[in-house]
């Protein structure tokens, strides 16, 4: 195998069989950095693979790589975790299409799955990140979704006009109730039901827009005083209206009595604000007027041609001009006239049932999806001269899915034009709607954005959780590959499922975490938090690993309230719980002197409050007010004395554990005061022995220490997008402990009878944050400023191959040593390494430092200008895309004519500009094209005036703050002290990553382990070790599917 190139991806059935759920862990030993990073247009890692993939085809077993003087990282590729991906049953966009405006900032896509979960996705100009998941429960399913928007008083004298308010999400799931979801807390807010059958479909009334000539019809923020109704189609043939007025949800009335046979209402749509179209199970389409509750017309489809007496109308849709569309179980798309309700055209383009229909904003394109896995597009054609009716024809059909296409949703604006489809293969697919011949489609991940994994590196354990169960796995120590190839397939001892925990109740798990030492597991649902104690043992004869689990009692203030996120501190002394209302609570865990006795908890949970944002939010996001405050990630520092949380608005909040820990066995102040019985209101109150003048204190004192807001936290700016990854740098040296110090000089006084030290942590305080736009920043938390590395390496300096990645980051892990600080980021299909101990490669210098530190511009070369112009134009082309996949190369496009040309400003080739032929290009701002020049100049100035980075720090520092401008020789930056080690590395050889966790290794050992009870001790000579848990789509168990005559894959 050549260096710098990985073996082919595992895509064939014969190859993937080696990685099925029944196979064992595949261990690979790789160097943390390759010698060759980039070879032509493809980027690969040089991971040496001696797994059963090569041996299965009779290839020679490659020699295992030799150890290098640098750190070696062992990788376990695990595909034995049976994460059950769920089918997609419903899709809904929060805002209607409007081609006259840009995509609203509060546009979201809701995806309803078969287990009752609802995923909220942010299109974000085609970046598509999953923000949060509203968890379902036992025997629950989402069969229909609908958005509405409340109204609020406008700043105008006319009472008839009001402004759009908050967005509301509703769902149905084969029960007699309509559920409204609390967007801020992610739980059901209210239910409305009645004496009718199970609800099969749901549709929201169109929002009112003015049709007058005043132009108000084009403003989506100016709508009628009347709120939107919800129409629900039931199993007994009734159609029920629900009112959403006054922020409530209540039953309004039943539109019409069901027919004699009581046909099931399978689909619903609104023709206008007063007319409902219903598709039934008796081969009929019925039209109702909600004002008179009368049936306007019955449209009969006739008997099914493909057997059966009745035709099921699975989907109905109305175009903007009123034309009615229907899709049925015969695979026919029927177009009906809106005036006389007669059949205009019938198109048979599916071999099985049509399950859903959608269209573009103008009504000139129709998209259908069916049980034959086909997605078909239709275009309207002008008829003969004098013929006012439009004829439709099929223009495209593809099989984007591996199973039934059950749901479709479309949205169009100036900068976003997509169709999203989903079905039984669990993966949503984004297809371009405008310019579908010029862009690729894109398949989003079928796995959660936040990894549902957690590991205990010291005990070599990791857990995986889904729905209401937790699986505990143990990975044995890495061993050299055996000489016999057949021994690789008989490695059952490499991993073991130790135990499975099944929670009682109906709510699904929202978060689960295992402590670093493997002694505790914390599990959260929307209603409670439970803690389990683990005891890991080895049997003497064959050293077989066994585990015992026991539930332990917790504080009422912790156990009786649900949580959306949990986190253990690295020293397992604190458990952080993010409640549904985004309150942060901390619980102290104290080990008992008796190893068999349960641990001690403080009688009160520590409540932390976030600083309210002083900046007002954009009015375009008013519909998501409260939802953007959702905390999505949290992180403790290596010494467990710093805590940081990040939310969807890009805000970071930090706290510090100040003071010196006392050596007494019992808690002080906090544990003796039991006011409030652990209620949320009393959890954050001050104890009686504290000074009331300390208004900035957040919690009571425990062991002489107190959690308080970071004094410099207010200086951390809000980021531009949601925070996906948040992590402190690990410490590469032993942190100074404050426990050895005494509290000499702390004397009680009249106003402070219980004095405490205010010492701040002395350990590592650098915090990494990655946003949904893949912008990476690092802060010095205790100083409230950017770190030295981040000041010298802004986000624009990240490698181009990393910027081109479309899948968003899921998580990170560290590989730190005194010589390097490697941050490993990963997504569903990629792994990216960034060494924060050195600067990123710099381009040709474009500035110099002149007299008195005044920067002077330097003329760039023609090649450098041309490359920067091409990168800028490529970014503009991406922003003008439809929001799906990338552009199709000219060689692969349907037509051979380029869709852009070059316009020359002068006779020189450098003064040229790319002009889009099929779009009206907006005037490019000079600030956009030159925005990076100032950042580049300042960055190069800092690199020239500072010493090179040594483990992420500059060599010259004064009082802990590096001097940015100082006298130095104006020469090129010194060579890196890291030799040939690259600053970054990208691997694309993995598919469908569920998560990556640290397992074993000397770098993860925080304190000595007892090999008798807690497994192996980490080998100090061993390298860093991680487990990559993959769940590819071809390993997911799917029901039988329909296979037609032309069954080929595209």
C-alpha cells in the first residue's frame, strides 16, 4: 500500500460482511501524523489496515507498523453497537416559500421519526446542522407535523395588522390527540383530543397574506389578526378543526359527518383558508368548506387497476393556482381542475404507491415519492395555441433512497431552493429544486449530531444508549495481529457486552454519561435523573471481565427533575445537569470510606445562573425566542475547576471553582443547611453563614470552595452560529494542588463569620469552540481573551480541504503531550487533526513590518491574486447554490454548455470577473472580497513580532499575557520546532460514525486504578487509544422493500 493513500472504501457487500454487528473489534495501529497529507485532488490518511478486509480476499497480510518516537494512536473500529436508526414518517418546514426574500433566520426543518423523536435541523444556507432532538417515548410515533406562527401587536395604528410572533410545532401519532411541543424545553406542552378516531394526518391553515396592491402580500411579517387552524383527518372519516388562538390549543368543531362507510382520511391539504381537500381510503377525494361545514364535491378515482376494490389516496396537494394533485395506491399522479373539479391529466410514473407530493413555489414543478423508491419530477408544458390548460410531463426519476419514500417537503427563497425527502431507510436526502440539473443531491446523516456514546478510559469501558436502554461494553487491550489470518475472525475476546440497563417508564433517554473511572453512570430523561454504581471485576481463572450494577439514591432536587444534558467532571467529584429549562445544577459526589457503601451527596444541588445577554437578538429570529437559549454542549477543564456551556445562539458561559478545598470529611455550610428541601428555588440561595454583600456568588460553599461566575466571562463574545463542539485543552503537566496549602490569614469577622479563600484555578484554561459554520476559536477563559494560537491562526487559515467538508462536526478528542496538542475533530464521514502546538502553514507573506512597527503592504504575485480570486468566486458560487449538494462538473452535467463566463475589465487577464449566466448576480461588496485581507495582515504581523509557539504558547510572555508588538528582527518566522510533523491532517475513510471515544492509554489516566476491581492499569509505554463506533446504513435492519422490473441503483 502506497504511503499517503488508504485502501478503497468498504462499500461492497462482501467487504462489509467483515464488519457486521456480530464481528469483533478491528484494531489498527496508526501514527498520529502521516508524512504525506495531500496527493492530488483526493485526501486520504495512510492508516495501515491489517483487518479481515484484506485477508478476506486472500491478500498478503501487511506488516504491522513499527513504533515511532512520537506518540502512536491505536484505533478500534467498532461496528458491533446495534444503534437502531428509525424511519422518517413526516417532514415540515417552519416557514412557507417566498422567492422574493432570502431564507428567514428562523427557518427550521422538523423531521418526525417512527420512535416518536422529532429532530430540528437548521438549513443555514446549505450547511444543514441538526440542532436538537425532542425525545419520544414507548409505543409513540410521529405521523404528521405542522408549524404555525402566533401574532403579536405591531407598532402601527391599524389594529388589523399584526406582526409574526413565535413559531409553534404540532404533531400527531396514530392517536386521538394533537400534541404541541415546547420549543424551549423540548417536551410536549399541551394536548388536545376528543371523541373521534385515531388521527392519521395533520395540516395547518395557510397564513393570511394581503392580495391588494399595497405590497403587503410580499411581507411575511405582516399577516392577519386571525390565527391559523389545524385540520386533522381521523380514522373514522371525520375532519376535526383545532384552534391555536391566544397561544392555546383546543378543539373547535368537526367539519362534516363521516360517510356511511366511514372511510379513513389518509391525507389533507388546504386549497385556501376556507377550503380543505381530503384524500380517503374509498377511492374518493372530498372537498369541504369549513365555514358551512358542507361537502362541496366528491371526486371519484374508480377502482384500482392493480387489484383490490378500493384505491387509497395517500397524498393530496394544491398548487398556488388552485390545481389539485393526488397520488394513490395505483402509482398514478392525477391533476384535477380547481374550478369544476374534473380530471385533467393522469400520469403513471410509479410502479407502486405514491406516498407524498410536493411542488415548488411557482407551481411549475411537481415532485412525487413512492414505495418503489423513486423520486419523480414533473414539469408543466404550455398547450396548443388558445388552450389555457397546462399539460405535465415527467422530466426526471431517480432512486435516491434504499427503501420507501414516505415524506417530502420543499422550500424556496432567493438563496435556498431544496426538496427534502425521507423514508424507511432513515436518512434524509436534500435535492436541488432550482437548477436540479446543475447540482448534486446530498444525503444527510441518519445518526444523531450529538454522539450517544460515553467512555471510561481508565476502566476501558464505553456505553451506548438509545430509546430506554443502555449497553455497557468492554474493550480489551490492543494486541499485535496474529500470524494466522483465520485468527482475526476469531477475536471474540477483544470486546464484550458486559451489561444492559433498561429504564422503567415511557420516556426515552435524553442523555447518559459514564465517569472517567467507570464507577458511575448517570442517566437522564425528561422526568428524572438516575445514577447507577458499577463494580468491575475479573475472574481469577481466565481473567474474564464481569460487572455488577446497582442504582443509588440521589438528591430529590436532582432525581425529581429531568435533564437534557449530563456531564461528569474528570475527577468524578461533580455531576453537572442541564435541566429542560436550561438551568445548570451541580451535585458534589463524595466517596464513602466503605467501598461497598454508596457515595454521599450534598443535601442541596448547586444552581448556576447564566449572565443575561445584553445584545438584542435579530427580529428575524423572534419566532425562536427561548429556543436559541438551548444549551447543547458542556465541558469541564482537566482539573475540574472550570465549567463551560454553549447554546444555539453562540453564547458561551463559564464558571470557576474558587477557594481551597478543606481536608475535613464533611461538607461545610452547604450540607448543614436544608432549607427548601432541595427545591429549584432554594437550590441557588445563599447559606446563613455567608455575607449578603456577595451578590456575584452563585452557590453555597462546599469544602471551602464555591462555584461562581467567571470574572472575565463577560468579555467572551457571542459567536455567529450555534456551538457544536466545546472542549478545554488537557493539561500536559501535573497541576499544582491547592489542598496542600493552608488557610492562614483567613480570620472570621463580624460580617464574614465563615471566611473562604478566593484563589482561582491555576491549571489549563484554554477553551476550544467550534461553531456550525466550522469556525474554530480558542479562548483564555480566565483572561477573557483569545488565546495565543487563535490570535495567530484565525478561522480563515484553516486548510481548504477542511473548509470544503459539508458534514458538520459531531465531537472532538485530544491527544496531548509535552511536544504536541493535537485536537481531533470528527463528523459522520471524516476525521480532522489540528496540532495547536504549532502555527498553521502560512501563505506567501503579503505584509512587512516597517519603522516603528508600521505595517507596509507588499505587492502579491499574480499567481497568488489569481488563486485568491478563484477561492472567493468559488465561495460566492457555493452561497448562490440551491442549498443541496455541490455543483455538477461540466463533464458530468446533463448539458455541455457552461453556465458562467468571464468578463474582462481591461486588457490584462488579472482584471476579470466570473458572471453567472442563469442568475442575476448581486453587486459584490468590496468589503466581502477584502474582508480577509485585514485579518491576514494582522495575523502575519503577530507572527513576525512574536516568538514561535511552543506547546501553544509564545516564548515571551509578561504576567501571563504575551506581548503582541515588541522589538524584533524583521525576518521571516523561524522554522517550526516540530520537524516534519504536519499542523493538520484529514481522513475520509470512515462512514457513518456514531461517535469516537477515548479508551485506555496513558494520556487518559488521571489517577491510579485498582486492577483488582477496575480492570487493567494503563501501560505507560502504550500510546493514545480511541474507539471509532460506526453504524453504516447497510448494517441497519430494514423491512422488506418493493423491487420492480428496473431495479438498478443510482
